């Protein structure tokens, strides 16, 4: 009996290393790969069940990768998927003989009777692929770790970044029927209704801002942007003081610009109402020492957690933020980052700073969703603001615009809310044209609000204490 000659395949030309140096077999499930491919060619709706689970490289055998790619192409082109169309697609790309010809395709289809378990089988294949990815990358990291010319800190950043990227491949969520979501939304509505303030999120302590935002909402990424000297850090520290000191809600601050001592000094100025120069040089009067002793107690044991790691990467932030939120003793409910442009995305590949910022903003939004808390990130504005007309007849000329965000495309897109800080007084604009005195005031401009209206509110800015407060609130005017 004559035997048919088996075609030569690329897989045969390029043997895959099946074991490691210890003789361990690479994670694989060839029988399940064949079962899935066979099911795809006998039932027309089978591909929709696995399209979000598998990609060509998920398959271990090279010829199976080519087959699935052909199935994928047919599905994208909305063509029927069966033995004949798959064979024709492979023939058109010159890969039919490479997979084993029509004989192998027919054999696959003959091995299964239905697609009943195709989704379960596909998930096993996907898990095997992720395991191979981990093995490959950890082996590479191990090799680099033995090379003493590599910087260990850079290597750790690279490893964490790649592991994060691999983990993201396995984070696709299943569909949720609407009923449990309605129940969750209804419960949140009842909680908001039971509050005197009517807020559904974290109160900032700034009444007018809370009115438009209903408080910072869970899973939201909020961008607070301004030009230098507008008071970005003063604003978020004033807000952190309101939330953590007054309301006792845990807050984490990642400060990439200031040291933790500088940051706490700012909080002491804010709470104790003592000028910064005196805090720095210690030249306080007897009355000021007394004021310091009385008011600093409010800061002691406040649930504020400060991290001043310079050049913080998004992967480091993700790891630290998870611990802060999941730690039963901390249970952080708000994260503040000062500021976004000082972060980096080590471990990721990017061709420009704009692409790197895009990765950072997208990761921050994903982290807010994962941890189910609001994340507030400060951001710089471009110099375009300074170039616009600032005459008294055009008091709005210096107001920031969304287009002023540095490396703005992704930041604006990923953010649920974008707020600008604008102090007309800085530009020697003292009147709004309608008789309102703008001296000592700062404007918070809600320029983007995915779930609500945009608006502008005024706060009082007390420069000597680097503090924002409600416009109507009293403050100590004593200059001693």
C-alpha cells in the first residue's frame, strides 16, 4: 500500500525548543489546539466564542498558528469558515502546504463532533500560552541578571513592566447581565440620598466644587492641570487636609517633585497658618510657637501616607497603590500623584515622550478602575497660555484650555475629569469686568466632566500659607 508523501513544513524547518535546560516540557496542549481548530471549521458560530480569548500566537504548534490566523482573516472579512474556505485562504497566502495540506485540515475537522466545549478548551490554550510567555521572559531576565554590566534597578523596572503587560493579556472580564449592576447603582443612589450633602463620592471640602462633581467618584481618573505658580500642589494638599484630617478618610500622596519633609512642611503651613519662610528657618515668635503646638496635633495620626520616590514608574505605583488600598489597616480611598509628567513607563516600548505619557495615563485610568477609587494626577500645561492676550478687556485670555495640556491627546482622552487652576491675579488681572475683585482668588475650571456638567468655581487662595479654602470661609489675617 503506497503511502502519501508528507509535505515539508516550516515547523519542521524551525524546530521549537520543547524542553528547558532541566528537561521540563514547555506548557502546551496540542490535542486541545486540534480540537478547537476542528470545531471552528464545523460550526459557523464557534469563532465568536473564542475570538476574545485566543490569538494566533496562543497556539504552540506553528501550523496551528497559521490555521487560526486563516480562520481569523475569514471572520474579519465576514466569510464562511469551513474546511474548503480555510484551505483556500491558506492557499492564497502560500501557506497551505506549510500546515500539512488539505489532508491535515480534513483530519482536524474529523476529530470533533461539535463545539460544545470550545470555550473551555480555548481558555486552557490561553493559559498555556501565558505560562510560556512567563517562562521565556523570566529566562531572559535571569540571563540579564547574571550580566554585571546591567543596572539592577533598570532590570527590575523592565521585569515589572513586562510582567504587567503579560498580566493585562489575562484581564478580560466576562459580560455582566444588567440586573446586578442596576442593584449596585441603586444602592449607591440610596447611600447618596441618605447623606445630608447628597454627594455620591468623596467630598473635597470645597462646597461649590462638590456641588458640580458630587464628590470624587470611584474608578475616576481626575487630572488637575495648571501652569507653574498657580498652586497645583497647594490645591491638592488643601484638599488632602480636608479629606484626611477633617473627614478622617485615608489618602495616599505620591510626590515626585517634593521630598516628604517638604510636603509635610506645606501641610503644617496650611493647618497651623504659619508662613513658609518661618517654618523653614524656625524663627517663630512665642505666639507662633503656641499656635504651632495647638494646631499641629490635628495632623498627628492623620491617615495620610506619603511616598516621595523620585522618578516613580507606573509599574511601581501600581504595586504600591494596591498594597495601600488592600491593607486592612490603611484602606486608602484616594490617591494623589504630583505630578504626571515626572513619572516614567520603564519596561514598556515607546517611540516618543507623548507615547510614554499615553501609556502612563492609560495605566492610571486602568488602576483607578481596578482599585475602584478616585485617582487624582497633577499635570503641567504648555506655554501657550502665556502667549495669549491678557489685557484687562480680555480677562479670560489667560484661562487654560484642554489643548494646553502637555502631551495632551491621551491625557484628555483617558481622564474622566479635567480641572484647571487659574489665578488671574498672577497675570495682574484684578477685576473680572463685572465688578468682582479677583485679588486673592483662584478659579477651578471643570473643563471636562464625563459624567456631568462643566463649570467654574471660585476659591480663596492664601499665598503665605499656600492654601486654598472656600471663598466664604474665615481665616487668620494676623501677620505676626
